């Protein structure tokens, strides 16, 4: 039959298009993901810490914690990625790190992230930003800390997190910053 | 009577040797299957020994990137079979329950220690770490943690895919001016977590701090 090759070609084309679409969706970054740029260790050997926990590790931790701590496991399960950068600030990198943090904050403001906490105390400059999906969930959390004589800290948490669970986790683990963030999220 | 043709009924010495019955076709197939499985198992073990482990790949790239001469001090590799033997042997010994619990968790480990002949150039650490990341990514391992503090570098890698906490792996690298240590291990995390929970009592501590 003459129609058979055409049907085969159409089926193959549709399958290929579907596979390409799925691959594109998988490689697209999550809405809560924020690119910090290239952060290099200070040349003078100062402190540099980089943590990057992806969803495979996080979901494994959630499975381990499920029996004993189901609430924490439930919260962790909503997290897809955790990135933390701590960089020692010295004369050779102070300006570049300040510019990096400013660029990140400007980018977040442009993309509609909400600044929920701002602290400027002495030489310490702290900003906490969240990206929410309506009132349902927090898709991303960014914390920027800059201490001109000491260190800079950048944190990005990506996931599908319920605001009330952030506050609960802060209460259960007695983590003050999390309590504040949770309270701010519940208010907004 | 022709001597070349023994008379019927007269048995010659050669004809007294009993001829074994030929194996049945089923037994032949079972034997062939067992031989094939044995050869496949041996081949798998040989390939496993020859395949570059992630720890070996990490050592190789770090030593080449840091440059200089390094002397191997220690290299120990314990595979799953040896771990099982150690677990079985430990069962006959009077050890602490925690030791048995820890031994039951370990699936394999590899430790290598190198010392430099001359102090390495620590300015090459960042590039060395970047190359290590690329090599480990080819092995489907991601860097989870990196810490540089003064002269010390510590990095931790984990497999990109970990389907179950019963077979979790990690690779740790420690580099300072006097030593390079690479440790790789695979373990069942459940008994280890139970051990940590029992020893540190962290759930109770969490409950106390939460109130």
C-alpha cells in the first residue's frame, strides 16, 4: 500500500519531535534557579566553599529521613537543588564580588523576584529573595550576604516548597533565619 | 577360525572396558550453560578489575594537573567480595554491635595516599579541581562539595544517579602541601544512619531544641 511509507514517516517524525520537546524541557532551568556566574576561589588562598546538592541526593536523603522525621522528609522532597557559595573577601576580589552580588540582585528584581528580607547593619549587607507561584508554593529562594572585610555568601534553593513548611522547619531545627523567612513568606 | 575375527561370544580384553553412557541432551545443555555462565562471570570480574574506577580517574587527573613527583604511600582496594568475607569473618569475632553494624553497611572501599617529593604549587589547585570535575563528569559523578581554606582543599563527589540509599557511593579528595588522599566508598546508608542516630540521638535533640 502506498499510504504505509507515509504513515511510517509521519509516526517517526512525531516521535522524534516529542523526544526533542521532552529533552528541551528537561534541560531548561527551573524558574527558581538563579545563575551566580563564575565564582573563583581567591588567589591568596582565602576561604572558598561551594555546595551543590541535586535532586538525586536530596530525594535519597528524604527517603532516609521518612520513617523518623516525616515532616522534614516531606519538606526536603519539595527541594530540587541547593547551591551555596562562600567566598573569602580580600583586597584582590572585593570589588568583583560586590559587582557580582549587585548583578544578581538586579537580575532578581528584573525577573520579578520578591525581596522579603533586607538587612544593612554596619558592614553587613543581607538580602533574601523569593520566587513564588501564586500563594501555593515557593519555587526559589536566594540569600545574598556581603561582608566587605570578611566573606560573601550566595545561596539558591530551587524547588516546590510550601511556605508554612519553611516556617515549621525553622521552628523544629531552631534556625532563626529560616523562622524569619517562613514568617515573611506566610505574611506575603 | 580366523584369529583376526574373534568368535562370537568370546570377549577380548579391550571389549571388557565399559563404555560410559553418552550424556542426555538435557545434561549437555545444562553443562554448556554452566560453562558459559562461568566464563561470563570470569569475564565480568576481569573487566571490573581493568575498568578505571572513579577514584583512579580522580587520582590520575590531580597528579597530572598538580605536576611534580608524587610517591604512593598507600593503596588499598576492597571489593564487594572481600567485604562480604570480612563481614562473615567478623561474625565469628566478639566485636561491638556498632562495629558489626558498620561492617554490614560497607560494600566496597578504595584508599590511596600520595606524598610529594617537593611542595606542590597550590596556585594550580583551581585548575586541577576544574579538570577533576570534567573527568568525574565523564564517569557520571558530580561534585557535591568543595572547600578551599588556606593550604587545604577538600572535595566530595557523588554519582549522578543514585537509585537507592542501599547502594550509595562517594569519593572524597583531600589535598594539602604534604599529602594527597583519595577515598572512594560504596555503602548501604540505612544501617549507617541508624548508627549515627543511635550514637548522637539527634532526633531527641531536635525535639528538645524545637520546643
